[in-house]
C-alpha cells in the first residue's frame, strides 16, 4: 500500500491506486499521512485551481489569458492539497457549477469551482469508493485520465486542469467495483489484518504513545519523515531520465498477453510504475527486480472478467511473471 502511494506521488500519470482491506487496518490513516510527505508547490496566489506559474499544461484558462496580457502573477508556496470526497457529493459539488443567470445577464463565465478544481496538483481521496455512485466514479476517472475537467451548461463551457493522484479505499465486504471501473485505477493494493501478536502489540503501543503526547511522537519520527520527503522529491526530478530496456518492455507485454489482460492499460501502468520505483531508488535503468516489485500491484485487478468473481491474490500474476522472466539474465 505504501509503495503504491509513493509511486503515484512520484508519477501521478500512473493513474491512482485502489486500496481494499479489512476494517481498522489503517487505510485512511496511511492515505491522509501521505500529504505530509509531499514538498510544497508554487501556485498562482489568487487562482482557485492551484495553477502552476510557468507550466501551461497546469494552468487554468484565466491564468493563460492573464499571462498573454503580460500580467505579472503573484506566486505563493503552499502544501499539496488533499481533498476528501464525501460519499453524498453531487456532480455539481465535484465538478463545479456555472451561474447561468449571471452568464446571461452580465455576459461573463461565472464559474463556481468544485472539488476537482481544489484537488488540481494534489490528492483526491475517496473513502468507501465502492459505495459511490457509478456515474460519479466515471466522472472522476475521466478527469484523472485526461487531466482536465470540463463543465458544460446550456451551451456554456468551462475547462480547467484537474491533475491529481486519485486514491480510493474500500472494504471488500461492501462489494467490489465493476471490472470496467476497477481497470481505470492504475494500481490495486490489498490490505489484511495483522495476525502476528508481537506486531499487533507494537501497533497498540505506538498508538498509545501518540495519544499521550502527539508532539513528542511526531518529533521522534521527524528525521525519518524528512528523509522520505527528500527521496520522493529527488525521484520526481530523476524520473524523466529513467529508461526501460526494450527486452524488458517486451517481457512486460508478454506477461499481460499471457494473463489475457484486456486493453493496454496494464502494459502502460507497469512500465510507468517500474520507472517510478527505479527513480525512487536513485537509478536510471529499470531492472527485472523493479518490475517484480510492482507488477502484481499493476495487474491483479485487471484479471477479473466476471463482476461476481473475487480479485486475484497475486499468485497468478507472480507465476506468469516467473515463467516469462526466467530467461532474462
């Protein structure tokens, strides 16, 4: 779970992560902790979309227009935003709304930004994603895949960047997502309740320490957290230089073909995740070991063709991986 979250932060184009697991296993706690690991980002101060000051791909239309007019934009640094999506959210709350009356009377595009605007260049977290309306999940996944959110009302259209890491969590007892929707998540992590008594006691003790003195507990782990933050930042900068040998690309696609994975998302995500892991470990050439660590996370949820079937534990993916990569030195 932690690896999948870190890799998505290094390369948001992996497509997010779906985390399924038992109740009380720390899914939400881990996901919410992720925001603290992320470095601050530069944004245009008075822009509701967290627009990037220089990268046009991450700017709203309003910011582009202001730059075209030669305006000097105010820039501030802020922590990466983490947006919680409430289960009862409406489509207007998620995507934003256009004030038709004002648009018609004043001739301006009066747009009230939604949660997707707030989540741009941040993290969008959906707890109990398997209980969310399917049409809303579709909207979110479309925005996550394209990086843009378009709102159209009565012939008026507004478009703004919506680049975010999509993280969903859920309890398998409450039902699985449809295979078509599940396939749109880049990675899938399965969490089980810890069975080892010693580890359970350690978790209970740490929780007690935190409750008694949160500040002292945080201070004890501050240096480790700073180191992890440094590693993630370094990986983000190194990522464009990372390459995968052609032979390994062919092997990844061979695994996907043998597993009868529909479409090409499995191939693309496995390549991206392997490169992100390679960058995280400070290297520029992907190895078989990198692929082995990520391939189950990238493919296990893509094997389920029947909505009533359960998700593969990962054994099938691992078995085919070993067969295909056995010839690679």
